C-alpha cells in the first residue's frame, strides 16, 4: 500500500512537470529570440566601401531592433570616399552576399539587408498568421500550377490533422508566390535559405513562422512533396515536442527588424511577452530539458505527423482546397509582386508566468484571452495535484 501511495504522488508530480514543459508551442517559441544578432553587414573595402566610426555607430543605432550588426573597417578621416558596398554574412552559412552598392552614406544598404516585400509581410503579419508558405516559382507555368495545388492540398490536410494537434487553430496559413522575375528583389531571403543558386527552371518552397524563422530546410527537388510540406506545417503546431529532435530550434530567422511597435503588439496577440527575460529563460530551460532522442527507422517527416486517418492522394485528386485569393500590395512599385492566399487557421498561445498587463487602451485577441484562461486552469490543476500528493504523503507519515 505504501508503495502505491508513493507511486501515486510521483505520477502527480510528473504530470505537473510534463504539463509545465508543454506550455509553449513551436510557433510561440518562434517569437522568442534566443540567438541574438546572427547576421553581420560589412562594408567591404576591396569593393570601394569604407565607413567611419561615427557612421558605424549610427548604422548600428538604426539596426538596434534587428537581428543584424553592422561592421566594417573604421576610417577616422571624415573625408572618407562616399562609395559603399554592403556585404551580408551569417553564422548559419558560409560565404557572403553583396546586398547593395551605394554612392553615398545614406544607409540604403542597411535597409535592403533588413527589408524586402516578402520579409515585410512575414514580419508585419506574423502575429495574425499561423505560418507562411513561400513558393519560389520556376519559369514553367505548369509546374507552378502543380505547386499551387500542392500547397492547397497541404493546407486542407492540415485542417484534417488539426484535431490531433494540442491546440485549436485560430490563425490562417498564408501562401506567398515569388515569380522568377522578382527573385533579385528577394535575393537576401534566397541567400539565407541557400536558394541563391536555384535555376530558373527549378522551384522551391520555404515555410516560415514567428519572427521570420524558418521551420527547416527549403523543399526542393525530390523533397518538394505534399507530405514534406505538411510535416513542416504540423511541426509549427506541436506543443511540447518531447519525442522529437531539437533541429527546429536551431533554424535561423531571416534578417529583419522587430520594432518597438511589433513588441508592443506581441503581448496582446500572444498572451505573453516574448522579449521578457523571464520568458527567454523559461524557453531556454524547456529546450535544454526536453530529451534529444530521435526515433529510429522513421523519416523525419513522420516524426511530426503521428497517427491520422486521412488519405494523402498520390495524384493529388480530391486534394484541392477552396481558398480565397487576394492580391497583396506593398507600397513600393517594385514590391507589387506577391499574391497571397489564406486557408485554414492556426496558432496556440500560452500565457507567461507573470505576463505584462496591457494598458487600458490595448485590445487582447480572442486567442490570447483563451491562452490566459488556459494557463490559469493549468496552474490550478498543477496546484491541486501537488496539494493532493503532499496531503497523501502527510497522511501516510502520520499514520
């Protein structure tokens, strides 16, 4: 009898610990920056560029809310040549990318390194979007049409898979199509996803969530399948990830600027403040505590799909999702390149331990409100479970 009581107490405590570890989803963690500045924008002297200490200081001040630092050879002489060549480097890939060449010290290279039409959408609409599917089209119209069917089918099957995911889906998946003619405008995105050498007759798909964070390697060639795309989408909805590897946590974000306005909006949209030191500490602890074991004999895609009773048609028949398409205009003539389509919903939000309270004029989204209620219920259940376990042990010891 004594052994049973001890086992009961242990089960209660382990249940509380497991529930605590699963408070955040992969999408939630996508808004928490644990990597810091992973990009460096250099002014290359061999290409005619140079930068003074004052200019370097000013550029870094402009980049203070981004995941990028500006560097370069410091020239004390104020009569520095005006020409500049901005070169982007990353901790996540070898080589460098010439982002921009400028005739004057106008900071245009920094702006091009941090902003582009696609990345502006990824950041500005991140809080209201579950995931983004960026389709890098080829010059083959038939192949592009097949990709559109593939993305629609994956979204439809994500909806069927949703009941098996830990949280209800409340935000849409957006599809952004990048035609061949506009690849140059998005050369930073393509370089970061190692798609800079993609031929015009080749296509690719990359999935992003949170703060323009990639969920995995871009899908190309034989990996450009509905199942692989569905796997990446389903991973974003996972909650604890106790039985999967942590590869997704190390995936980089694209160069971007997460402004003070974005930070302010994130609390109301998510139900917690992703830039809070407490949240960062907790997320780091969760990622370190969760096991790193990987299932043997299974494809990586299978790790995230689990059991399901829906069919993935080999020929794609019956897999077309009826989705509303709408043009998305960006306020720059060269930026009018994307069509966006939404299908499904998505995101699961959890409250912080001590969430910051929005001001009286702030609005909290329904998903964030549900997240707060969920967290309070979780805390209550945890307290009750611990109380029962302690009470049983006290009664047993007193007897």
